[in-house]
């Protein structure tokens, strides 16, 4: 990351929680009018021409002793992780910084990251980027005074673009070729970096989620629900987990007939159950109704069984799609549940598809990097529709949580049941179950609802793939994390983890350092032996878990959260989306949080003095308190709303 001073959030303008604070236009060095690419070409050409033609600059740049000293110091600054190896070092590379102009330094390429550092500024300038975060590479050839100078742009998935100018040395391999080789290893027949990275951590993150133990925590199996191994070899559904929770009285042959009528064979299965009234959240994919309005008696009976598990008068089916999209899907063999499903009600939640979300994030990126235009900020943000989509996802999850807390079972689906369905189920469970608001519980939630139930991480993120225009790419998981961040802002004491955890999860969503988010489903991870050959992200998190803890966390069992899904209460996550911009003014730390940290330091100092003065260890009540643990699992529901 670029080492610019940046705080977690820009201060908000009065009356508008979504506006980042930037310097006045006169304070900033904004780029010339026109596209960034054209500006980049002009700046590269002008800069290289100046450096070549200016004897003074040329003389300075060729001081051998100074360069040798700089290179030696710079090399010490690049700390490699286990398994990472240097592939190329290039000197006199020019980074075209959109915030502070041209910086000349050394570029180091490894099989995991690209590093750039320079000693020509005080303090020294440094940036790095995970190669897995690179979406595409673009080259710009610049001819200047007969010498072949080249321009390179890295368009990244983490909301930034990096531009460099360099000269190819005769004895060096081509930078672009090497960069493409390690940024897109799958296109070159290579393994992802996660299979090289083998650092040891005290906690094995692969043991965080045990499906049997998680369902046991929920009180399963019981007289109505059974743990089924019908999918143990992934023959029923290759994108579902091997362990499924289904009604006890359903034969396996009936499950297979139901699977034949559901898209991708993703049958309705239980995700979560409320202990007191046995209201359940089940998830699945759309029924294959088609234009002819096909019916399947087994599927209809199966949904009736789901309703009967807790005697819900009407089973509520939440279809995440807009109704017009659901109707249109009939043309491709899909559809939705009609009146033939007795004792059921169908509700559309109007959440748009992956293509709409992808375009929305592209528009957001355009307005936050490299410059933020203060004068048209509100209209520009509104035109992206990003917060509008966040609002719809949150509003849908609130409706699900409200039904379940009221004792009614629900079924969730979208088209295939691995995008919007995962958003709704995981957010609703986060609202209903305080266990998922702990650090370990949140990891379990991601493992269960996103990873084991087959969100297509490889397709949506494009790990190691150079096809940046792939229509399967979409920021569905980023939206989920954004929604979680919105909830932490509205309920600052309800979550054991902090914003840093969310940012870390998104960083390694792209990095390919850990095996957690690799491949599309559980069966593919087993086939590629991810658990035995890679390290889990949760191992890394638990190696320094205190960094991710919220000091204001207050465990409250049975507390149901109802965030306000209103544009007045939703904010742009400035400290994530605009974190690369040094012109966003730092938000002063909360006085309460600052005082809390000061008291922790004071406590540690007193404990140290006590140990020095006392021959025996300090009493138990004076020792450092352990981090807050998971909340009790008893679910006595208290409905809490964010005040307007």
C-alpha cells in the first residue's frame, strides 16, 4: 500500500454523512483535463524527454556511489514473506503519482508483490501491491530522442491504478512479461502463490469451522431436522457442502427428484434455526419452471415439509431478484414459485444482478480515484447507485430477520443461490445470532454461508486470470462486507471485531496469499487439496487477534439488530474506497477511544511496577483481562432498532 498519511474516515460535512472531506481545489495538484491515460502518456513523454535532454539531471542520475548506496538501503526495506522470491529489480523507474507527481526509485518484482521505493523524498516513499489484486496491465510505448522508453499501467481490483515509466535494460527480462506471468499465473500454467506460502502460525485456521459442531450449537439434529450425507461425494450437487440439513422424514430419492427441478441442483436446505420457536432459514436456487410453467410435485411437497417443521401458517419465500428479472428468467428455463405452492407467499426483494453491481462499482471507482471532486460529490456518488444497492441488500436482510424472529420459517433464493442468497442469509443471521458477531463466529459465518455453500469466488474475483472483461466478475462479497461495516457503524458495541478485520478480509480476498477464498466451491477446494497445501486466512488473523478486536464490544446474548436501511443513515466507506488518496483529511480519533488506549497503557505500566515491587505475582483481579469471548448461545430475542 502507498505510505501516505490517511485516517480511517474523512470528516463529514454537516448534514451529510456520505461526503468525504478534501482540500480545496487550490490546494491540490489535479491532473489536466482529459482521460487519465492521455494524461499519463503526456506526463511520461515529457518527463522522460526532460530527464534525457537535461544534462544536470542526467549527471545527477549517473552518480554511481549514490545509486549504489540507495539500492542497498532500499533492498533492506523490502521484507519478503515465507515462500516469496525476487524475480526482477529495476532501477531508475519512475512512478507517476497522481497526487504528488513524479517519483524516481527502484521497482522490485516478486512472485507475490510489486514493490516500489524511493529515497529522493523525506520521508522515503514506498508502495506495494499484491499481484493478485491486479486486474489488467496496459503498456504505453514512448519514443524519446531515439531511446526506447516504456510506460506501464496497472489497473487494480482494490480501487487504484498505478503508472510507471522505465527503460528496458539489455540484460534484463521484459518487465511486462514477468509481471503478467506472476499476476496471472493460471494463464501461464502456474499455481497460485498460496500454494508456495507455508508460514506456520500458532492457530490452524482450517479448524475454525466444523459444520457438525456449528449445527450442534444451533441444537441440530432434532426431531424435525437431520444431518444428511446424501451429498457426501458431491453427486447430488457439486456446488453444495458435503453435509446438508434437511427434514427428517424426506427420503434421499425424493431429494434427488427435488434437485432435478432446482437450478444447479441446489435444493432447499437449512442454514440456521432459531432455538425457541424453531423458525428456520433455508436457502436454494430458483425452480426450473420455464415458459411452459412446469410443476414438480416433489418440490411442492418438500416446501410444505419445510413449513411444517415449526408449524408456520405460511412459508415465506424471499426471491432476491426484481420481479421483472424473475419473469425474464423463465425464457432460459428458470422462474419462480407460483400459486401451486400451497401455504406459501412469494416476496421479491428487487436486488439487482451481478452485472449491475459490477458497473456500479466501476462508477464508484471513477469518482474516488485518483481525485475526488468536491463540487459535484453528492451527485457523482448518487449516480453510481452504490449506496442504493447497499440499502436494498440490507433492507432485504432486515425483512428476512424480522420474519424469522417472529417465528416464521423462510426460504431464500435468487437465480442460482450463490450470490444474493448468500448476502441475505449471512446478513440476516448476523442480525439474529449474536455468536456471528464475535470474531470467531464471523469467520464461521463466512466459511459456512459463502465458502461451503459455493459462492463463486474464483469467478467473481478472477484469481490469477487475465480476462478482466469476464462477465462473471462482480463485487458481491465486497457488498456483503460493506453491509457489515454499515451495521458496525450503527451498532458500535455489538461486534467483537473492528473495521481492520473487514479491511484485512478484503485485502486477502484478492491477494492469493491464503487458500481461504480460492476456487468456486467446497468440492473444488477438496480436489485441489487446499486445506493441506495452503494456509488459512484465519491462521493469520488469530496470530495477532487483538489487532482485530473492538474495545467497545459488549456481549449481549439474544440481541436482534435492526439497522436502519435508509439513505440518511448509510455512509460511503471512505477509509476503504478512498484509502489511497492522501488528500482526504484524517479524522481525529474519538476522544473516548483515545482515552481508552491511554488507560490501557497506564494499566500496563502499573502492572509492571507492581511486579517489580512484589515478590509474588499480582492477584488475579489485577491481571490483564482476556479478550471477550463468544456470547452465550441461548437465543432470547430483544428487538433493538437504531434511533433516527
